[in-house]
């Protein structure tokens, strides 16, 4: 336990408005020997970062039991940190500096006075130049809208990367498509969910990049892509939030949690086609964690499917299991009852809760063929799952008249690692072209 006065002081510091301004990221990231001053007190910037990183990764109970937002300081550092600094900080040779697209996607919750600063504030990043020229020249006198500039930046990033990684940064409102400038251009709003297609090193590789599969029409601001139609979404949950996922805050949470809501949501997409065999059940609980591939930098431990079942059972046991077993689909209830009886009691409920992070802000869905997936909050029944050549993850598109609009990225079980090409070779899928607006 730490002294209340010390806790209050740290909370005041890490919640400072200083760490909410977008320009502070570059100022701290490019500065040398930065010293933070607060009244008569001072602290080296890197000392504060080390403290906050330890709290975030090694003392999560402090985050859960207090209002300590250590992630704000850590995120501010992480966005501009060099690879060698991250390696020294974590003693982990796998740590890498974030690329420009990662920085843009991870900074959407910072405050700006002009939306163009979502781009301008990071033109000092090494990835903002191509052949010695900036992606865009900052010009506050330009009368064009920010969306026009965002479109130009998006086209240049696609042209340069020969991939559709940028699609993973897009998170539309549920009813936003009618007013969109271009659905495939990120407007950089505050993100509600973790990106799947920007993990470093890449966690997924649905389809490798191929230069000839991307056509940009600069005059009309059109994007023509090629890819495979996978399946149609038939049913989905509502948008999942933390109150669906988090366990109670007590040391031994029982019953008082909002956690059962997750199972009620899962129940809403199950039907008679769902059986309690291990394969389908494993697909369901694996999809909930986006394939067991999301992890934190200091928790690089692999999880077997047996351990994953144990963790899931521990998570479910931490809820009022008798209550939800009587209120969910009988197929799932039967499987859960068996797991409760067979569990080895080695599961970790909080570890499973942590791995549910990809669910936050997304919808769990099923397709016509019964595949499980996690999709964007804007998806609806009838939207179509595609694997586009040049995209690390599947993409949800919606047909509008003769063209398509982008709904967002998705996790689609069994289509995350190039399986689409094996199916194509068996002539069960056909490569098609799509014009995106």
C-alpha cells in the first residue's frame, strides 16, 4: 500500500492537461534531457515514464483500485520513442519504434484546436517524408477542408506502402456513412477499440500486398481494390463495452459484476446450428480474444487452447455462474456446465479479461456459413466480409448502388493467415474488383 497523499500527488501529475495536447507528443519525443516542473517540484521525464510503465504493466491492481491513469504518460512517451530507447526501457529486443500510421491511429484521443493538427503535429516523424518531401505541406491559410487534406494523406500512404493498413485506422459511427467524404479515408476521430491490422510485429497476414491490386484515381479520389468475397453477416451483438467485459472489483468477484452481459450478448447470436462440440466452442472463445494474439509488451507469454479454456472457465466462474447458466443458450450452457466440472482450476480470470480487449467497441457476429467474427460498431446484417489483397485483416464492405463503402476492419476466424489462397486454389472463391467511395 502507498500513502494516500503520495497517491493523490501522482494522480494529479499524470492527469495534467499537458499530457492531453497533441503537440506535446512531438515536443517530449524530440526533446533531450526533458525536465518537468510543477511549482517547486521537478522530475525527469524518463523517470516519470519508467514509473508509469511499471504501474501499467506490473501493478495493475493500482490502476483497477484507484483513478491512476498511468497509460496517458506511457502513451505520450511510446508514440515517439526510438527503438533503442524502448529496448533499454523494457530490456526487450522486440520493441520497435512506432511507424507514422501507428502514431496517427494512437493519438486520436489527444486534444487539438484545428483538426489538421492530427497530421501537422507529426510531420517531424521520420515516416512523414517520402524522398525528402513531406506527405503534406502545413498550410493553415488553405481554405480547403481538413477532410480534403486527410484524403490526400491517405492516398499517399496507400501509394507508398502498397497496402491497406490504413483501413485498420478507420472507425465510423454507426450511422455515419451517408455523410462521409470517402469511406476509406480516416477522419481520425477518437478511437473506441484496439486496432487489429497495425500490430507490430504483425499478428495477422490475411493477404499479402501486391502492387497491381491497388488503383488510385487522384482526380476523382476513387480507390479500386481487388479481393475475395468471403461471406455475409447474418447476425451480430450490440456494440460491446467495458461494462459487458469487466469483472467486479472485489478480490473474489461474485455476482455483483456486469460481466454476465457478455454471455447474454453471445447468446443473442447463437442458434440451433451452434453445437457444444469442442471445435465450435473453441472458435467462439478464440474469436472473443481475436485469435489469442493480443498481448501487452511485458506479457509475451503464449497461450495454448487448453489454457485458454481454463482461463475462460475461471472468468465465467468469477461471475454468478448459476445465474447465467439458466439464462443463456442451452447449447452454450451445456458446454459451460461440462467445463465447470472438468476444469483444472489453473485458469486465470483476469488474464482472460485482459485478452478480451479486442472486444471493446466492437460487435461479435456470425456469418451465413456460421463463422464467428469481431467487427466494427458500424456493421449491420447484410454487410459482406472480404479479404482484400494488400490487407493484413479481413475488411467489412457495404454495397451501395453500384459501388462499395468501407465499414471497417474485422477479425474473421479461419481467414487471418492467408487461408483465402488455399480456398482459391480449390476454386471455391473468385477474385473480384471493387470500387470504393
